[in-house]
């Protein structure tokens, strides 16, 4: 006779069909050790394994959350750095523009001073040239009279009397 944990199969086919009847005492007798083994396995293996998996899940989640927090802090630091860098660049640009304006002002002042000196020297030179021109004109006037008198005497043989 073959027996299974839940069913007892009769040795013969009764009336042309298979008759299956559960054997309740045998089923209960086999169920008790199963439940005892399950309780022991639950206590010794399943609960620690579930606890380990939960702890691992918490550690992994915690590590992910910590990494996300660190990434967020790094992003904030990067934004702060970028903001400070932009402010420093702006300040440097302003200082450069200010220095450039100062240099242009100094150059313009130097050019203006040089222009004033040049204009004064030009005026002095013009005055000197005008004085020399007047002196040359006066001397030429004298020489013209003397030369015309010499030419008239040489050509006519007598002095020119006006």
C-alpha cells in the first residue's frame, strides 16, 4: 500500500475508479513535525535573514540618501563658488575699466599739456619768424633803394634824383 502525506490510496480500484480518502490522524501526525521545523527555521534562519536583508536595505537606502545629500551640498558649494567667481570677475572688470579710464585721463592730460607747450612754442616760432621777416623786409627795403641807386648810376651814368 502506498501512502502520501495527505491521502491514502487504496490498493485496488473500487468499482472501476480510484477512491481517495484523506487520513486525518496521519495528516495531523505529519503536520506537527512540519510546524515544529517551520517554527525552528523561522526562529533560527528566516527571522535573522529577514533582519539582515532589512538592515542591508536600510544601509543601502541610507548610503543613497547620504550620497544624495553630499551631491546636493556639492551642488550648493559649486553654485556658491560660481557666484563668488562671477562677482570677482565683475569686480575685476570694474577695476580694469576704472584703471583704463584713469590711464586715458592721464594720457589726455599729458596730450593737452604737450599741446599747450607745442602751441606756445609754435606761437614763439611764429613771432620769431614774423620778426625776422619784418627785419628781412626792412633790410631788403634798404638794399633795394641802394641797389636801384647803384643800377641807375651804372646804367645812366648819373645818380637818380627823384
